[in-house]
């Protein structure tokens, strides 16, 4: 990651630093992860319902400046579209966008990146240092955070 990309991730245009990067992998079971910029480590890796994840984002907002990064399945094109489908995952992505806009939160919607998802627990630990239990949805959310700061 270039120095400019690191600056873009960690700082608002006004120059104030983000404290937390939140990664979201939408779906029936929403992957959720929080990366602390100052400690340079993941603080939370889990999965929950979409409504619980909305509440969790607002709790982290109270703790400090956040940037939410949502893996947006609507950005997939070509043959891969059939695997994702036109149903609930795409609708979840739209709900995330609506929620983040409504609450005035800083966010980005990103195209899924195949090579940085679906890691098993051992590979995820080697890459991130996270040794607590996690499931594939939480690990995917963790990698959304990690690929933005590493």
C-alpha cells in the first residue's frame, strides 16, 4: 500500500485521524471486524445479524472516529454474479449503504476480493495475529479491515 493510500485510509480531509476501521461482510450472517489504528491490531472479529451490526457500528462511533468498509456484492460483474445471486446479499448491501448515509458515517463500498477471503483460522492467525475463535464471516470482515491498513 502506498503512503498516499495509507493517508487516505487513516485521515479525513480535515486531517483528523480515524481511530477505528470497521469491516463488514454483509449477508444472512454479517461478518463484523474492528481494527484499531493506534494499536495496529484487530479488536473484534465475529458475526452477527445485520440489525445487531448496525447497533455495533453506532457503539463504535461513540468510542471514536470510524471508517466503515463494506464488501459490496453489487460491484461483482460477469459470471460471478450468478454465484452471489440477485437476492438477500445484494439487498443487505443496499441496506448498509442506506444506513451509513442516513447516519452520516464515513464509509466506502468495495468490490469483493477473492484472494483475501475464505481464509481458515490458521491462515487468518498467521496473517493478522488474531488467535481468538472466529468463523468465516468474521474472518472475511477482518480481512476487509486488514487489506486497507497493511
